[in-house]
């Protein structure tokens, strides 16, 4: 990523973006159009909405956590008519709830869902959700995959997901600054009528420029260099290897946490995330003090809870290049610090 800048309208960039786009399609497991945006993952989520919907469109938002709620907030900001179906934080989204919501209002045009809820450590059953949304009702399915894609299985074409969005800083092992979005046939049909305002995130413009190996706006070249290197590593390991590694480390983390007498927020082992583990904060301890000691004395940064889980959980991220040795260091540090704060 420390390489020099190149002309982002020149042949070198044509080669760079073409290579990265084709390899990203392999990670997404899709033949759909795919675009690299210079933004955080939220930019891709915004693009998913403004390129497919119009103000007043009815949208079903299924959420069981902070990031699911935030995706729905984006819909509100652009004037969609949002029906929110909420599930208990720490529990998986029930596809039957989505089925009932679509039965209750046949005018719903699209469903949004967060595949992996980072705030709770739950990976929702997207395959079953997609079979309901697409297979039974033929509605648009927009997926937030910021913390799942490139780490856990998400075959975009195999599950018939219309739009899938993710970011560079988790499964793709590079700093924030790039977002990736796949856009399928039904999404393009919706785009023809979509009337929400858009400029920077206009995917029709992105497609025109990509056809000649460019982006509409100045790209994050440094991050693109990192992306190319990361994709080479992913291709060398193979997607099954990547998924297996995250599954192994995720299980190692959960087993280690439980062995210490701590309780996971997600009680359903089948739906526990392999990219982030949410742990209930033990009662009668000072959670803020525990996390501060971990940070300042053990050099381990844990994430706290968000929204209504603030102060009630802490989270361990297990993306990308982390391995069992790293996780064991976290567990060992917890073993030293927790008794100091009363556990």
C-alpha cells in the first residue's frame, strides 16, 4: 500500500481494477455486476438503497441488532415506507417472521437484512431468508454482508441475493476505505424506476466507467493496491480454506470463553458468528475497568456493547489474519484481568 500513485485514468489502473473486480466476483461467488466504491461499507449500503428504490416504496427491514437497525435508518433517511420486524438481540432472525411480514403486506417491494450482526455475534440464516424472499415472494433482497463476506459462506448467486454489500476492513484484511457491492439482474430492473436521489453512489455511472476500466470518481489507490494483495492471498488459500479457518478459530474462541466460566450472548451454536464473539459481561464486575486494564496493561482491545447492550457484553473480533495463537493471548489476558475486577 506504500507504492506510488498512478494515473487512475490510465492503462495501469485498468489492469488493477479489472483484476480486482474479477477476483472479487470469485469471493462473492457471483457472475453479477460488481463495483468497487471508495467509501466505508456504509457507502455500499446506501448505494444498495438509492439504486433500487423510490421514496414511498414499502420495504421490510428485519433486524436483531444495532447494524440491522442502522440499515433500516438509511431507508428512513431516503423516504422509504419501512416496516420493521425486530427480533431479540442475540437471537437469529426467524425466516417465518419475514414470511408473515410479506404475507401481511403484498405491496412490499424489498427486504433488507444484515447477514452477520456484529453487535451480537450472530450469523443469520440468510439462505433460508433468501428462499422466502426470492423463492416464495419474488421480492428484492438487499444484504448487508460487511462483517461476513470473505469469512463465512455467502454464495451470492447460489442464494439468489439481488444486492450484497461489504467493506474492506474485515474479511479483506485491509484498512477502511473501500466498499464492494454486487448488483444482479432484478436489481438492475428496479434501478430503471428507482427515484431516490443519488450522485456519488450512482451505480449506472459506475458501470459506464468500469466498462473502460475506470471509476467515476477518484479511487482510493493505496487501498486498491492492498486489495490486490489480499485477493491474491485469498485465492491462494481458496474459499473453502478461508471458511474453514474462520470456523475453526470461531469455535476455538467460543470454547475458550466458555471454559473460563463466561457466557456467550448467542446461545444457538449453529448461528454463532465465526467472525465476532459476543460475551456477556459478568455481573458484579466493573466492565469498563476490565476493558481499560485489558487495553492499557495487556495491549488487548475489546469492543463493548452497542445500543441496549452497552455495558452488558464485550466482543472479540476474529476476522482475517487472526489465528488461534492470537486468540489464546486474548484468553490468557482475560484470565489475568478478570479476577482483578471481581470475577
